[in-house]
């Protein structure tokens, strides 16, 4: 069960956005990722700023997602595309919505792993288009977007615990044409825009 800590920052001006303390693991029915986010340095540290609880089935589909950012909350899953309920800070209003999309995305590294798991690309696969619903901070506002994912290469690297396979993806935002690179190994993000792996207690899990 990988357990560790990511630091998050704005990919454009590198403003610190906080840290995400996580653990995740595959299971007989899929994969689950749970995390707590804390505020960045310069503000009172250690204060919970949000949380993620994401469960995928064995095909990589999001069967359950619970997001919190401040006092906002989203509960979601794959139903007639994807469906979610978003609750305001007072808890008095809840809005349900639906979109013909494949999965979800957002600031958490969990969503990069989940998208890669859903697509299951190989280096021989063509660029693959996917439609996602993004929940954006600070109020978890939903936005539908289209991306194209390509697995550029998979390379094995020697470590003290044996070979570690690193997958390098190119992700393209189809509305702007902006491209960026994501490096994953198993169920851990090694590097991506706005995400740095600061600490990892145990090796990544290997998906079969």
C-alpha cells in the first residue's frame, strides 16, 4: 500500500497550493485512493484544506468519488456517463448534475492515475481522446473538458527494490492545444505539472 506526500503548486507561477498526504492500494474489485490536503506554508500549516476518496472498479471506471474543498463537497460516480451531487458550504442546497463523460479530473494526483488506468494505453496505442468532468478549486465548480493521451514510452529503472517501470504520457488539452508530460509508476505520480512527489514510504503498487 503506497503511502506518501505530494506537494502541489500552480503550474504557471509556482505558487504553493499545499500538500496532499495519501495512501492507495489495488484490491480484488479495483483500486482506491484516499488523501487529505493541508494548507501551504506561509499560512497555518497542518490545517485540513480538503480531501479525496476515489474508488475505481477493475476496468478503471470511477464507482465512487467523494471530494471536499473547504466546506464544499462533491459525491460522484459513473452513472449514465458520470453523475455528481455538489453541496454548498451551508449544507442547505445540493445540486445534482450529469454529463456524457468517461471519468473525473481535478487537482489531485489521483485523477492522473485513474485516467491512465481507464485508458490502459501501450506505446503502440494511438493518441486517445477522453472526455472528463473537472472539479476546480476552491468551490469544486464542475467543467467538462476533452483531453488526448499518448503513452510515449515505458522504461524500467533499477532500484534497491528491483526494476521500476516508469510510464511517460503526453497529455493534450484539446480546447487550447496545450501539452504537458506526466510520469507515472504503478499507482504513484513521479512528476506532472503542479505536482511533486516529496516522500514515499512504500513502493508503488503494480497493476496487473
